[in-house]
DNA sequence: GTCTATATTTGGATAGAC
DNA sequence: GTCTATCCAAATATAGAC
C-alpha cells in the first residue's frame, strides 16, 4: 500500500502501474496478485485507506472548540489540511477522475462514514438547519482546497483565506437563522405554515 | 478536434487514445500525425480551444448588469454554467490531472487572457481591492462547480446555491470595504499609514 | 508466497509507398 | 494526405514450477 501511494504521488494517480509498485517493494509483478486481485483492487484499497485516514485525522483534531464560530473554523481547517497534505489522496477520494474505477460498496461505506461524522459536527454548531447548508459549506471548503492544490501547490495563497471564508459562512448562516426565526413561514415553509 | 472531445467525454480525459480518435473520424492512426505531432499536442489543442470557448462564452454574456451585486452574481453564473456544461473540459482547463501534459506557452497565454478578462470584470464592481479578494471569489466559484460535478453530475444541487454564495461574497466584500475606509491603516497598511 | 515464462492487448510513434 | 506495415514499449493478467 505504501509503495502504491508513493508511485501515485510520483507518476500521478492515473499513472499508477503494477510494474512500478512491484519494483518499489522489490518483487516481481505477478507476486502482487497474491495481495490484490487487480489494479482496480489496489485503487479500491487506497480509497478505503484514505477514508480511514480522514476519519482518524478528524478524530485527532476533535477538541471541539468553544464557540460555534471557532468550531466552524476548525471544520474548515480539518478539511483543508487533510486534503492539501496529499493532493493525490484528495484526487482519489473527492474527484471522480480515474477512468475505470468505482469504489466497492465496502469502501464507499467508509466515505459515507466520513460524511456522517462531518454532518454531526456541523449539526453541533446549531448553524446548519437544512441539507443545503451543508452543501454550501462543503462547496466553500472544497473550493479553497482545489484552488490551493491546482494553482499554488505547496503554497499558502488560499490557506490564508480559510479563516475569512469560515467567518463569512458563519455570518451568513447566522443571519439566515435570525431571518428564519423572525418569520418562520419563509424558509421552513409548509410544515409550520399550515 | 470534435472527435477528440467526444472520445474524452466518453472514455475519460486520461482515457483519450489515438486509436479511438482515428476510428471516430474514419481514418487510420498514422494519418492523425499529419495534424498533430503527438498525443500531447492534441491535449494542447484542446486546452487552447477550451479557453477560446470560455472567452467567447464570457463575451456572449457580457451584458454588464446594473448593480455590483448583480454583476457579481453574473460572474458566478458564467463560471458555473461554462464549467458544468462540460466536466471533461473543466477538468482539462482547471485541474492538473493528466500525468504528462503541460500546456504550451501559446496555449497557456490564452488561459491568462481568460483570467485577465475576469480580473477586469471584477474590478469594474469596485468590490475587489486586493488580489486576495479575487482568489476568494475564484475559490467560491470553483467550489460550487466542483461539488456539482463530483457529487451531482447533471443535477442542480449546487446550482441552487450559486446566487446565495454570490450574495454572501458581496456582503462580505462590502463590509470589508466599509471597514477599510473607516480605518485605512488596518487593511491597506504601510502605504497610507506612513 | 514468490518466481519465471508467457499470453494478450494496447498504446504511441515512424518508415515509406501511393 | 492517407495508407499499409512495422516497431517498440508498456501494460494487465495467467499458468505453472518451486
């Protein structure tokens, strides 16, 4: 697995080849088939491992800061740091870029586990009322990550904007919540309106 | 070129092959070398063409709406619509995902042309004072695009958030500008402070 | 589990006739 | 400009001995 990650970081995720992996572990190519049924099986194992690493990463940072504002900032930073730490891993987990590969149900379940953990964390801030709010936050996070990786790899150009964007989102969600409480019929219509 | 785009949309950008392109235009593979020096040369031509299309797309929409708020919204929509209309083109122009390919200086110049056109449009709103503001806006735009393409291809899940995010950015930049004018030493330090 | 040997396919690219 | 023929390299994958 470690060799596979190294090769992917070296030759690009799509450039992963069994020959390179075998060479890096000092084996012949056919020996790899004792461990993986196919090349896509390696991608799948990487996908699962990457999600496990993300889960661990989130839990390691789960100090749960005091205020909702700080908690939101922390959420942005967790995503940003994890993704930018390994662009290839980010590409495998969050972009759909490898021609033939689709994660197995078992591996995909891990991805859902990550999503759910995030959903919980966001809910604890009391800021996120509807699914669309979560979509908004993921878009903002991923946008920062994507620009950082694509246009300033290894730099800090978008890292310096993480706190600003988090606060911007905080203000937006807070204002939205206030508005919704002032006249509940507008945003959360139907249910309470009747 | 059209055949190349079709193949890329069909087999994935990284899955582009000369055999498929040749087959689609009813030629033999070696005949393609009368038009392109190599496979990467095809990618390069696609890169240039994609940027040309973006330039045309921007100009077609350049009605320049009245208020700054509307102008910002329009800018978000231009990016969103163009990118989501063709995910493969988006991948080629804005992600760095193909192992061996780097755009030629001539093609890259077109990409810079697009960037500059955007910079002009944003400057006309009077909202964007420093480069970091532009980085912020590109991050927000790309985030919406990326999530829409990766997690709801063909759908409208993040499309429905475009106006909200644009307005959120507008409010943020407006507030920031007001703050900067109230005490000019904080944000635009050095120059005016001395 | 690991190897050698091999099958099989496919890829990009060139030579040279027409 | 387009073709046939060919080259060469690399890829994934399997068979079967040790």
